[in-house]
C-alpha cells in the first residue's frame, strides 16, 4: 500500500484550503519551487491584499515587479506568494491564469479596462422591485457579464413588495433571453432555495447591481447572520446608500464562494463587443436576414431588424438601446486607442530625454 496517498499531497491540501482551487491551478503553480505558497485574494486595499492561504488568512504586499508591468491582483485572483517567515512578510509575486474576468470601462480620457473581480462561475445581477427596476440598465449589465465569460443570472429582490411579482419577472424575461430570472426576498429569506444550483462547493458567484438593491442583505441571508453592513434606501427617491465600499470574497458554510461588489448605478462597457451580441441575441439573429451584410439597422432598405420592430417582435426601445450601447462601444474603443497612442508618445519622449542626458553627460554625439 502506498503511504503517500492523494489525501496527503500538498495539492490536495490546497484544493481543500484555497477556495476554488482546482487541478489546472495546481498545474500552473507546480512551476514554483521553494518558499512560495498559493492563495486567493479575499479583498484588495491600496497597497496590500487580504489573502486566503491553506490554514490562514494573511496580508501581503504587491511586488514592485508586478506593479511595473501593470499587473495588479484583484478580488478572486489566485496568486503566488513569496513567503519570508524570517522577516514575517509575504509578497504577491505573480497572478495565476484567470479563467473569467469581470471588468468595466475605466474612467478618464485614456479608456482601458478596470478589472473588478476574477475567476467567477456565475454572476448574480441583482435588481429590485420598485424604482431600481430598469430594463435598459439590465441590458447593460448583461452585456458586461457575458463579456466576462461567467454565466449571468438575474435576481429580482424585494419581490414580496410588488403587487404582481410574476408580471415583473415576465418584464425582465422580455430582454433576458435564456438567462434565469429569480424572484426572491433577501430580507424575509424567501425564494433563496432557487439559488442552490449556483452555490455549489468550490464554485464562485459574484453579485453586481445598484446601491440599495439588497446585495449585502442577500449575503447576510445566505450566511444566516450579519457579515455585511446594510442600510435602508432613501424614501424620497428609492435610491440606496453605499454600505459596501470594498469588494470582498466570502466563503459560505457549504464551500461556495461569494464576491460582493459596491453598488454601481452605471457601468461602463469597456471592451464588451462579444457580450453585446449575446445580450441582444434576438437582434443579432434577426440581422442574419438583412439585405446588406453591413446593415446598421437604422434606415437601410431590406432591414430585417426594422421589419421585426414594425411587426412588434422586437420592442423599439430595445433596438434604441442596442444602438446606444453599440455607439458607446465604438467610442470606448477609440478612447482606448487614443490612450495607447498617448502612452507610446510619452514612452518615446522619455527615451529621447534619457538619450539627451546621456549625451550631455558623456559628451558623445
């Protein structure tokens, strides 16, 4: 009988102790020998990360080498830590390959992407009965979630406060396609059983949505205790208060992983062209029958999409939303190109300054 059973191997220990660890990650980590340990980012602060490692939760800084090449760990990342017990310090020196990546367009003139969370299996898009329920915003969320590589699920929270929750669910399904739509009440803990198929041991679920829709209340309900602060929405406009200010990873008692995100009212699309096609699959499908392959679905003759709108098969508001998000994607792409060109100019300018200083110092032409 072999004394070195699988249960005793370091890889098996990591699978038990690092939430979401799998054989692919074990293979990637096997390249590291010596004083290195693997972990998963639980939360990220300005200069340090809280990281779950086998048997503990620790804080670690980020190596200068990573920062110089623009790689920064985010919540959900599996990372390699340089463990230095003699100094009592740990340092993130690399990020293992990301399976999925939830990101949005970064603010500012340079464009680019801001990564929010990684290695997610399912993303709960949380909305609520009342003024927060906005189909156009849900289309935007679906576009971003599809682009992440994760599977979207829409949660209609506070369904018990609606006069006709079934009608609201059907309203959401009109733009959701095959995406599951689940009505529930996090506060009264009703409808939560419908989430069980997505909250499996070792699988990661992230929550996104506006402030006040009840994401933190939902996490508290899943834990059956208070782990996140909550606050009532403002009565005058039904808008929520930001109670979650830091993205954070939680481990449920059954081994499922949940990532909570601060509330966001408008999420920039970034590079979500693939996600747009999936979020508007009805329009993309109808477009296959357009007379012209490059039809923009504005006023071209023989446009099957416009015909579908006329026949009531596609709501006019949905086509307008598709046009608006398409234009935003084009704008975001141009903004990113401008940002890259600016960086390239700055790089060449720095090189020229360095050469000038060198020549001045050495006296060489």
